[in-house]
């Protein structure tokens, strides 16, 4: 297999995630009890043989930098290649937020120049997937395409007025692209993952930014396909995936993970998902506690009732407290006699004694970090 590098862009619009992204990027969102969104993307690239991975930061990136560290959990801390944190390149014109992914790549031209790999996989950071990139790379090389896009037919990935959708013919060639249509015509959702030669990407980015273009799909891919400037084909991803672009989609992903058959499809034995290690004592369950269909991380103390919920590390549930359909992030506390349902509690949140907090399942209540209720 030819040498491949990975680039992850973490600058997506996070407005619909409200309180969850006030202090962090979407890529740093805690999910599934002990992971972050970016863990799945970096792990997929490492499992695909990539030893050089660059993460382009934008706003609110301190939490993400702290989580990734030196990259040792992903075996990306060697002398050569490794994990590269790429903070915003600040100038008078650029105050820390790129207009689009093309501007972000242009600002990191030095990183692209210094990298030696022939191919590059470019991914966004708000779609959770666990892809076999070795298969995608083999497909790209066998077809002789200039660019290969990854797409899914999963209907839950479609969004009215959001997203990019592609038409693919029998040979796998992309024949048309729709960007943010009011009602998508095509069933193939582009997962914002593409593969091409590094030198070709550099040339495309340089030419695009020089012409005032910013958006990858709308400004670049659309022109490549419609004007036939390059051979663009598509690779179908058949695994499970989630677009974390709203509070509802974040809540749905975590609730989906409670289903064993979905966990088996996401956490595949030969495609392990790595994350930052934090040594804790095992979870403690008192004799009077009750836990049903829940993910409970290490360091938790359960003395009440927990149903259909995800508890991150260090969460404490007091006696006679009841938790149902909730996500409670690291070091949260639910005190005695409290009852919460359909809630998302950010880190270090405290729900005081005998409090009742019940949200609709379709629109869960979100409590920001360090809040006491």
C-alpha cells in the first residue's frame, strides 16, 4: 500500500449544539462514556496505516489539544511523522477562524509541503464512523481516479438544507453534486471524507483560494464534477455513522450506543477505537442500587437507580436518586432524591437534593458545565 497521510479539519459550524460547544470544538465532544468524537476519526486513520496525521484547529480548541496530547494513545508520538496539532495561523486578516476548509489548508501549506506521503485523506470532524481506509485506498488506486469521495446511503444522515449529496453511476463515477439542497434529490450522502494525491490537493487549494473560493463542496468539488476538471469517483461506506450536528443527533448517537448490535457494528475487533487513558478505580454499586441497560465508566459511584443512560468517569448517583435516558459527563453529581429524565449534563454539573428535571425525548434538556441546579 502506498504511503498515506491524514488531515482532520475541526472547524464545522457548531451553533445547533448550543451549550455543548461553548467551551469545546465538536471534535472534543465526550461520547459513549469514555471517548471523544475525534477518537473514532484518528483511530480509523491509524488502523488504515497512516503515521502522519494533522489536526487543523479553529476556535475553542484547548480541550481538544489537551485530549490529543502527544498522540501516544494512538501510537503517533514517534520521531518521524506522528500527530501534528495545527492551531489557527493568526494574521491581521485571519483572527482565528477560517472562512472554510480551503483557507485552512492554504494556511497550513508548510505542513503539506514538509509531509512526504504521496496520498492524503481529508476528513471533517463531526461525523462518527469507523472506516476501513485500506479498502478505500485500494479502491482509489484500482480506478485511477483523481479524487475519491466517501459516501453513505444511510437515510438518517440526510438533512434538509444541510449537507452534500452525490449522484453515482454504475461505474462509481460522481456525475452530479447537490450542496445544502432544501430537499435532497440523491440518496448518497457525502461524508466529507476524500482521498487524493497530496500534490494534487496542494494545486487545487492554491488555485481555489487564489480565486476567492472557500467551501470544499460548493466551491471546489462542484466545479470539478460539473466542469469535468478531474475524474471524481465515490466509495460507499456501509458501516454505521452519525452526523453530530445538533443536540438531538448527539443525544441519539449516545442512546443508539446502548444497543448491543449497534455497538458491535461500530466497535469492530480488527478496527479498534483508541482514546486517552485515565486510570480510575472500578465503578462502585451499592446493595440498594439498580442499573438497567446503561454504560457506566470507571470511577462512578452508583447508589440510586440508573436506566437507559450513559455515565462518564467519576459520576456519583446518590441514594434514592433516579436517572432515566440521560447522559452525564465526567464528575457529575445527582444528589439524594433527585429525578432526571432526557437530560444531558456537561462536566462537573450538580443536581441538588429532590430536584426534578424532565425534558421531552425529542428535545433533551442541556445543562452547561459547572452548573448547580
